[in-house]
């Protein structure tokens, strides 16, 4: 961890990466919520699941937004691959959509079909809250992924990336590089400003920079697309003849950001990306661009959701935890990927 993180900032970034890894390999035992032994929880089937074998078959319904973005595509494919790795999971995948009303009907269909658990990455957390509450009331536990519902009653488990922590990680990295330059000019290329995740990322970034006496300078917002990234970056560069560092919130739009930087012939600054795309990691590894780091926003969240849904459906515990059952809330870590550690993260890099 970087030297500039205060105690308050440390508390904001929950180290859920370890929990997520455990979830993928979690041993299943009886759920102590009801105080029963393994006989009632499944006996031999539970023991088999502990050893990585089969437990009782769990039918999981999965619904997410349309894969119109590299990260979202990776979310969907990772969830399907995770389910395929279990021989005791039957996965029913709804067509990806950005229509909240259609996604509500998908949730209702899953409930009517009698699935055991629903894993839901809502196109709009607030809009899907009532449908998720209805599913919970019907006895179908919901695993909420990435975009949070408006009520804690809408999900049995919530698994999230750490948007605030992303900003903190990016800011801390810049503090290490620029902390002795209080007049450093730091640019920020955000995603969609109307989204809470963008607000959280920007706030974490600003808070972390303040810890070492730095501040955000010129700031623009894009739309998580290559074209928008290129357009707003061209504007940023044109208006600012001198920049020391840039944080770009999203590696998908980062393709356009790097194109604009290349077209402008600018290389006096370094850049930190966000999310952890494969092409960003390859650029970091090569060292041929201004991009020298990116902050992970895990595209494995829905895969972790599938793993947790399986445990819920089998009335099992999350392995290696002393406490019984499955936690209600998991926030994944937001580590910084650099040339020194990129090999550790390449396998989870997603195609933009």
C-alpha cells in the first residue's frame, strides 16, 4: 500500500479480492444459520462439494446489461465460464439489455420458472430494486452485482467493485510519482458524470491527491466509448499545453484517449488507466505509450456472483471464513497494475 493512504482511506477499500478468490474455491458445509449438521444440509453431496466435486444442483438465473462495452462483455463471458466450471450448476442466461423494463420482466420470469437463485447486474439499480425485492419475498435470493439496488432488502448478497477505491489507488500512485511537485498539473478524464460510480471514482481520486498536497486540474468527462474518449482528450490537450499526469477512468475509452495523445504528439506526462483491459496491460508491458499503470475494476464480479449463488443454493458456507454462511456484502480490491506486476493480472484482462 502506498504511504499516502490515511486511516480513513484505508477503511474505504475493503479487501474483498481474497474473499472473491475463496468464493471460487469455497468449500461447502452446513449453513450454521439454522444450526443444523451436514446431514440436513446434504450429507455426502456437501462433502463432495467441499472437495471440489458436486453438491446439490443449483438453478441460477443470470441477467445483465447489453454487452456494448468491453468490460460488460467480459462480465457476461466470465459468469458463463464460471457456471460451466461446476457440474452442479444449471445456468439460465437472459438476453443482455439496457431496457430496465425488459430486465424487470426477466427477473419475474426467473421467479415464475422457480430458479433457486438470481444473479443480477441491473442496468439501473434503482429501477430494478422493486423487482429484486419481489423475488426475495418470493423466496428466491438475489445476488446483486456491480450496480447497487436502492434498498438492502433487495439482495441477499451484494458484490461490488470499489469505485471510490479506484480513485484512491490512482491518486496514491500519482502521489508516489509526483508528491514532491506540489504544482504538478494533473488531468482527469472521467466516464459518464451522471453516474454515481463516476462521482465515487472522482471523489476517491481527489481525496487521495489531497493527502500528499496535490489536486485535480483540468477535467473532462467522456461516455465510456472510444470516440468520446478521443474527442474529449483532444479538447483537454488543446486547452492545456503542459500536463504532468492524467487519470483516465476507463480503459475502453482509453483507446480513444491514447489515439488523441498520439495525434497531438504529446508525451511530457504519464497516464494511469482504469478497469484493467488486456490492451491496456499490453501497452503497460511494452512501455511504448504514456500509459504506465491501470487500476483494476474486476470484470470477474458476476463470476464471483455465480460462485456465491451456488453456495446460497446449497445452503453452504463461504470457505476459510470462521463465520458461518455467506457474507451479505463483498467489495473487491482495486489494485494498481504496473510493468512490475502486470504478469499477475494479464489473465483477467478483458478485450476492449
